C-alpha cells in the first residue's frame, strides 16, 4: 500500500503570521513594500486596502497628512483606532496593548531645532517603538519628509534593511522616489508604482521594475506596475473602472500567472475588492493560452463588489 501523500499547505494571507517558529540562525521573513506615484494616482487607496486586511499584531500608521488622508476614520470600520500626536502617549498605548494607532507628527519645532530636525526626531522614536513590537504592520506616509537619498534615522535603517524583526510588514509611500532613502528601495520585497511625472523618478523606478521609464510616465490614474522581488517575476497590472466592472490587465511575463488568486481568495487593487468564483479557474486557463499567443498581455473584466474607498493621494 503506497503511503498517503501529504496534504497541501494552507495558503495564508499577506499579513497572517506563520504558526511555525523561525530557526534561531535565520531572520524572520519581512514584507517591505514601497508604494510610489504622483499625487492623486491611487497610493492612498492601495494602502487602505492593505490596512483593511485582518492582522494579528499591532498596526502603526505614520500619517503625515491625516487631515486629508483620514486614516482614523477609515480604520474605525476595521477596529478601534487611536490617534496621538506625542511620542510619550504613543509609548503608553503600545504598552497598554492597543492594536491600531495613528501617529500624526507634530510639525511645530521647539527650541533650536529646525522643522525637519523636529520631525526627524519624532520619526526616529517612532521607528524605535516599531522595533520593539512583534508582528507589527507599519505604514509610513511620505517618506521624503523623514529621509533623504543619503541619510535615514538609524532605527529606520534597521527596520528597512535588516529584515530580522518578527514578521514585520512595512509599507512606505513616496511621490518622488529619487528623494528618499535608497537603502529602503534596495531592500524592498515588493514595489508598486503608479504614474511618475518626473523623468528621473521614472528612470530610477523603471530600472528596478524592469520596464521602460515611459511606461511609468504614461500610466493613467489608478493604474500601476507591481514587482514582487522574492518571486523573481514582474507583476504588471493596470486597473480601470468602467461602470460596474473593473478591467484588469495582467502584463506579458508568464510568471505573472503565478499571482492569479485562487478560487474564493480576494484580490486587492486600486479601486475596490473583487472575489473570484469558480469561473476564475476557466479564466486562468484562458489567460495561459492568451499569454502564449499574445506577448503583450490581456484584459479581463471582473464585476466589482463593494464601494469605492474614500481618500487616497
């Protein structure tokens, strides 16, 4: 009698922590995502989609423009968030076990500190607090205000380059990728880029995404290119909302097929959330044939379930 084959491993979501412990001589896996793009192209919508995924650890948001981004209001539907403007209060909430905290940096310097130095000091403490949290999910809005291409607070560098913090999920946004910490971009596990208006930004990001820089400059609003570094494959996707349907265009590389969601799994993109049904199996088979015949990719229409997400930048 032949031995029974092992059952397939259950697929886990992006923010679900694995149950098995990590060996002592290996760093725990970290998800480090850069979300790039000009203002009002869809970065904020994607970040809110990421934050809406259930998470078993603390969620910390560095909200540079809370008055317009309104992360507190958005997260009220997904938990019990608290908004603070002082580092001591942030420490208290983390110590008390608060699960969702939005930190709005104080932009009024005191003493002899300049505006930038005052904000940078808060960001350094914010990153030190993140480093003490396990299974943390962290969003940093507008990284250019707290880093430069040649400088970043040591605590931020530890978060974004070491990758040894226990299942850290780190998301950071930037409108001008050439003006932020280069080490962060170099160590990202995922990079998503919406339209970039400056040629130097598009050239720099295009080299990382392995696409012509003009493709990034010509993207319409809510369209993006996404590369998952670990998979050694690019995942170009464009999204357009037309009435009650969202048109998804999966890019030409065959490796992108591996990212098609399984039946019943949610797929997240810029404008809403759609659920695949059994028809997704036939769609994947059709996509494979189309990719073989058409190296330029293919468009799909999928009914949209759920309303638009407010906000975004």
